């Protein structure tokens, strides 16, 4: 009966989308419009549910848009899910030909590229094994190798590269770089891996709740994304029981702010950062020889930075009873990309008043530390240092 009523409503209201009272209209993408030029490498970023995968499916012509249109000039190869276009019962060899045919290649073209595909995928030992016995990493290696070597004008890649190991990801990034820069092809890449986007892409698209929030250079897009997703971390420390000290002064909150005074938990190398430590003075009197310190550790727990009011000038010998916050300003954060933890402690007359280990964490993304428009290569040390070269 519901089907009959639906037919009747369509006849009564032709061309109008009809939604029943118990259904909610939801737009995965809404009023989205942009242009990508030939040879551009564009990173697409956004939180889960922002519409990234839906956009790629529409661009790949897997899904038809409800309204509007997509105009593509060139052959498209897409890698959206592990094993896209593969038949699990067929061998790796057979799936190379099957997937190549799906992408519009002739048998002759596939034969010409076959050895390169196998070498890149590193699956020669398992070439005649059904792909249903492949690991997810092997699936991705073979699928990416096929998509990248069959010379598409437009290559569309979803987050699938995160399945592969680090060495293969580096190989894929190098291949995508050569596809765009040397061959003039267009690459669209969805990833939550900021370092990958910044090292590979020129432009960026930031999707927020199905709409276009930002489209510009990749650095600006990633910065806006990090600001939005990190406006959430205000560490409430008042109820922490794993603390040491006399308790005369107790930390109740720790947070980070950027140059715009926005609460953040992620920032870029070279950004201005203010660490705000809020505390309560239980004695409600002015404090003499009161000092705060913060130790910053890398992911292995190794102490790499120590900041203390006791080591710098300008901090008062006596602190007002009405003061409740210490701000530590770092003009240019000198850390390489990564995740860092911090420990905070306070002393009064040299005696520990409060000490909280692992009080929280923050992340650093690749940034233009030197103001040259270039990023420091990953894996080259922990710190960035201002320097200059001269020839004599």
C-alpha cells in the first residue's frame, strides 16, 4: 500500500522529490562548486562524515548527483576502497587485466605496462594466487599499481593508502608526485594524514558538513582544518588524583592558544603558541618565590624541552593572591611534526606544590618555519633552528 501511495503522489506531483513524514532529508553534499585544473594535485580533507568519500564517488561516476553536474575532461582512474574492481576468485594476474579493462585500457596497453605494475606492487611471488588470499596491504599495493600505471588523466584516491606500510606509502607518494609534475596528470587525494597532504599537494579543499569550507593553498586549508578540529581540548586537571606536592597551589586547567587567541590542540611548526596554565591558590595570599615549569616529551617519553619561570627574566618575585593563570609564550614552535606530551609542576620557595605527569598532549603539523614556502623533510631531526648560509 505504501508503494501504491508513493506512485499516486508521484503522478500528482511529477518531478518533485517526496519524503514521508517519518523520513529526514539529509544532504551528504550541498551547494558544492569548484574547479580543478590539469596537473594540479589537490588534497581533500575534512572530519568523518563531511562528504569526502561521497564526492569521490560522484567524481568517479559511481554515484549520480541528485542535482547539478560534474564535468570531467580526461580518463579517470579511482582507488576508493581496498580491492575496488577486483574479483576475489581471480588471480592477481587476471585481476590486472580485469581492472585495466574496467579503467578503459586495451589488452595491448595492459601488456605493455604489466611488468612495471608487478614490480611496483611487489607481488610477483603471488601473481597466480587468487586475490581473496591476499592481505589488505597486498590488495592496496596491486590496486594502486594498476590505477597509477595505466596512464589516466585524472587519478582519484581515497584513504586506502593508510592500509599499506610506511615504505609503500613513500613509494606511492613518489609515484603520485611524478604523475602530476612530470606527466601533467591531475591527482585528487583524500587523507587525514596532514604530512602526506602537505608534502604532495599544491591545493586543498576543506569540506565541512557537506559544504565547501575552504579552497586555497594546501597550507592554508590544513591550518584551517586543524584549528577547527582542535578547538575541543581544554584539560580539566582539578580532579586528577595522580599528582604530587603540598597542594598550596594546584593546577586546574591547561590549554594551548594560537596567535588569534583561539583554543587549539594542534598547530604548525613555526606557529606562535601560548601555553595557559590555570591554578588555584588555596591560601588566598600572595605567593613569594612561586614558579611554574613545563616539560615537553616526544612519543617515546624522552624529555626534549624544559620551560620554566625560574630560568627567565620578567617573572615577579611575589605573585598576587588574585592571580590564577601563568602564560608561557613560544614565538615560533621549533618542533618537527609529531605528537608530544607534557608534564607540569609548580614550586613555592623551592618546595613542590603540584606536579602532574602526562598532563596532556598536543600535535605539530609541517609548517613553513623558515618563511620560504618550503617544508622541512620528514625524519630529519626533532628541532627546527633559525640559520643562514654565506659564501666567503
